[in-house]
DNA sequence: GTGATATAAATACGCTTGTACTAATACAGT
DNA sequence: ACTGTATTAGTACAAGCGTATTTATATCAC
């Protein structure tokens, strides 16, 4: 029997090389050769784990979605406001490592627009995110934390929009929008939704 | 004297071909040859107006920024809430034509992340947008429409985030987020900022 | 008409790309 | 130690790329 290699581990290793190439040179430079060189393997070896470039990029994108999902699932149940805050913290690019992930995600997202093979990761992630947010906000309504006059589904869409918009700002406008500003905007938004926490009940 | 051609008009014509190629095939397919074929001109002709591919893409992006700026400047002075609404309408991809512009913009934005030549259009647009929003919100504070407890600059950042986030949702999640939902979220946000307009003053 | 010249088209060069194929390597079971 | 095979490396090929250069075209001043 030949050498035994952990297939999934190798695929992850190669996907991480994809991230590095995209982060520094852009998606359009993420050629099979460039990724192979970045990973330290030959193009022939890479092809054993990913028969085509598309499958390589698609896996790299799905792995990013998995990481985001894992961060979200690690949020333990607390009061609704804290959960909403933690979700924003899990999605916003507050650390350098996460910032790079978001940059790569956005680059792949733009490509997914014209590459059906990349669209699934985006759809699944989005779907999961919105249903989680809706769930929390419906629960908040049931607990009287969110006003009856508000539509929880619409508020979920709007809150996700704030997170996405602040994410864009952090990535493309970093010198103006710091992590502190991003979180301040999130907290201000939660104040509007759920009321200022430290004040007496109205 | 030779044939006289309107240089700027031809450059715009070629830039529009760039938009079409990016919209249907993606930035990575926006080669000089592909754009020339889409425009109906030869690559040699194209090169008379854009010596390099980078200059072609940069001009295509700047032209998009110009169109957005023109839409914003066409908003005539009205009450602050209406102005804020109109700004959102000018930026959100509510029509098919505008939707394509936003798709192309996002594709070029992703590339601008690793291509300094494309970054200026993004910066200028962003800067102008934020200062307009801040101006309106400071005015709203002066008129007592925005609560003194709110920071107009932070609210400008947050409102732009909502617009950007809804824009992303409209483009990448169109079957779930319609134009109506996007505008409903905007109106809800303006309600939070400025109060519900149809009610009696508190 | 004629000629000067901006524009258009065509061709060519060197490079990179995605993918395919072939030969060498190295390790698990006997 | 031997053998078979998963893995790796290396090479090859056709296609597409950005760009340069060279030739042909068409129009305006005279």
C-alpha cells in the first residue's frame, strides 16, 4: 500500500494557500500554478486533490463559510441582546486574521456572481444567518424586548444589512472606520431595537 | 486632416462595453480582446483610447462613480428626511440598469483591493457620500429632527452601512430581498432616526 | 483632386493559463 | 526484501493573455 495522506487535511492546507494568494494578489491571480507555488506543492500534486481550478476555489469558499458557521455556533445562549452583539462580533472583521478572511470572501463573492459553482457556499451561509437572526428577534418580541410594532423578519434583514455594511466599510475604508466605530454603530443599532439597557424601564 | 472622433464619447462607449462584459462574464474575463469584441471595435482601435488594460478598467470604474455622483447631485433640496430617502433610492439597485451597475461596481471594488489604480474612484466616492450624509444629519440635529443624544457622524456611518448592506442583499440575494423590502428597511431606519413622520409631535 | 494624418485593422511576440499525461518516488502489507 | 499502488514531480500542449508594431483606411484642409 502506498503512502497514506489525510485527504481532507491536505485539501484544507491547499485552500489556505488559496486564501493567501487571493488576499495578496487577488482572485484573478489565483491560478493553479500560483496556488501550488504558495502551498509548496507542485501543480501535479495539487491536481490529485482538486481536478479543476473551479473545484479548488469552490472548496476554498466553502471552507470560509464553515469557519463563519463555526464561530456562530460557538455563541452560547445568553440574553437576546448579547447574542445579537456576539453575532456581529463573529461576522465583523475585528482581527487581522478575520479581516483577511472577509477580503477573500468578498473577492470570491464577486466571482460567484458569474460562476455558479461558487454560489452555493454564499446561499447556504446567507440563509443560515438570516434564519438565526429572525429566530432571535422573534424570541425578543415574545419576551417583550422588541416592540410589537416591529416586524422581526424585517429587523433581521436590516440588522444583517448594518453588519454587512459595516463589514464593507471596515475592509474598504479601514483608515476611517475602525473596529471601535463599527461596534459603536452596532451598539447604537441595538439601542434602537431593544432600548438602552442601562436606563430604567419606561 | 484626418477623421475627427469625439474622444470622450468613444471612451464612454468602450467603458460601457467593459460593464457588459464584467456583468455577464466577470472581471477576470474582461480582457482587452473581449472588450474590443463586445464593443465591436478591434483591439488595435481600443488601444488608441486606452493604452493599457488597467487604464481601461480604471476609467470604467470612474465612470460608474460619476454616474452615482450625478444621481446624488440631482437630488434637490427638500426636508431632511426626504433627502435621506432620495439618497438611498439613488444608491440602491432598484432598476435593472442600476442593478447591473452595482454588480460591476462590486466586481471592480474587489479588484481594487489588490489594484491601486482602481482605488481612487472608490475613495473619492466614499468620501463624498459620507460627507453629504454627515451634513444632512448635522442639519437635522440643528433643526431638532435628530435627537441631541445621537452623534450625527456615527449615524451617517450607520445609515450608509444600512444602504450598503441592503445593496449587497439586493444583488446577491435578490430572490429573497426585493426592492420593496429594501425600501421598507430604509423607511424603518429613518423612523428610528427621525421619528415616525405621520404621528403627532411628542 | 491631393496630401497630410488621425484612426482603424491586422499581425506578431512572449508569456501565462488550465489541463492532461508520463515517469519517478515512497511507503504499507506480505 | 519485495511489490504494488497512492502520491508526487515534471513536462507538454493548445488557448488566451497584454502589449507592440506595422499596414491600410478614411477624412478634412487646401
